[in-house]
C-alpha cells in the first residue's frame, strides 16, 4: 500500500464548497483499495464465519465484482479473480471500509474472525468504535474515527484537499475543478492516457470491458500531491456525514458517470450500509512523524 504525503497545513478552504482546509500533515492512499488487498483482509478476518457481512455475494457475481468465496472443510476462502486482481474493490459499505481500517490499525492480524482487536474496536482501542455500528443507518452515533487511529477513511476535507488543492495554483494556491490539476474535463480514453485523462463515461466507455481499470492505470494523471484515480473508476466513501444526516459523502465519480461527478463541485452521498456496484474507498493515515 503506497501513500501520498499531504502537506501545507492550514491551507485555505475551497471558496465554492467551503471544504478542503486541513490544519495538519497526513497521508492518503495513492490508490483505491483493490480486490487483492480486500481479499487478504477477508482471509484474515472472515474464514470461520462472517457475522458483519464483510463479503457481499455481489463481489462474486455482480457487475463489477472481483472476489470469489469458496467453502472448504467448514471454512471460507477468498480469491480475487485474476483479471480483477488490481481493480478497485466494490460492493463495500462504509461500515466494511471502517472495519478494514480497524484491521490495518491493529497490524493486519490473521485471526480468521471479526473480533475485538481484528476488525472490532471500541472507544478506547481501534480506529473506529464498532459497538455503535449496530445502529445501522442511525449513523450519527458513528461520527468520526478515534483520536488515536492509525488508519481511517478520509474525511471530506482530507479527501478534497488531496484531490483538488494545489498550493502553487495561480501563484497563491487554490483548487482545481478536476483532480488532474485541470479546470477542463479530463479525456475519457483508455489508459494510460495523458496527464489529463480519467476513467469515466463520456457518451462511451473510457475503457473496454470490464470497464473498471487497475488502480493507477492513468499513471500520468495525478493530483498535485501525487494521488491517482480520485476522479473516475469508482466512487469513494469518505468519513464525513452530510449535514449531520444519515448519509455519508461519496466523492470522485466512477466509470459509469459523466464528468460532473469527478468535479470538486459535485454533491453526492449515500446511506452508510449500502454496498453498491460502483462504490469503493481508499484510506488515510497519520504522518509517521505525527504518530
């Protein structure tokens, strides 16, 4: 897992969306979490049983699913499809992503069970207090990661800063409209494309079937901080509640969306328990010097 360092603490907020201001240095994944990475997580935490539905059957037979589950001798085993290995994992809920962060926080233990110290945390240990997750859509009980979290789902401010902010823009710093360091819509072309390309729908598919692209395929199209695919491929969960309601913000658009979904002014959110065919995530972590 590779990370981009997000510096320039105390940057200005986006004048249009009022978001993106972050007062500390942190790191964010350069790429979206892949089927291969999520299958490792499942094999470490859900081989005996899967009480929290970390695996969705749609991952095996859905439109963009890329992970098969088989049962042998009473245990589950998870295998990413070879041609989907480095595609972003989809059909994950916000709660699944939070438990993935807990697993990273605890050092990727291989207990085979979703228990405290593996996927589960409380208000004292772990990245997220999963004891509140039974609230389902009453997500106001799960507002943010614990203060000592080592990994977490990026907040709206963190995600937007990593995608759109450029401290050198116009000589004073500002926000690009798209996460390709451009105010003009990206080119919807097959990868690798150029530095202004992305995987989204522009009256035709940008990439051939299965339409999603391996993370980092548009290797020239980076944000100022070096992240890739923050526009297109799949939508990404963020931690922040929308207007303190029951929806979480989702950002970046996907392969099935027009360019507006990739822009910084797009507004979209979803229930935290939904596992949709075009929703994935990336993770953030504290800067090592801040740990």
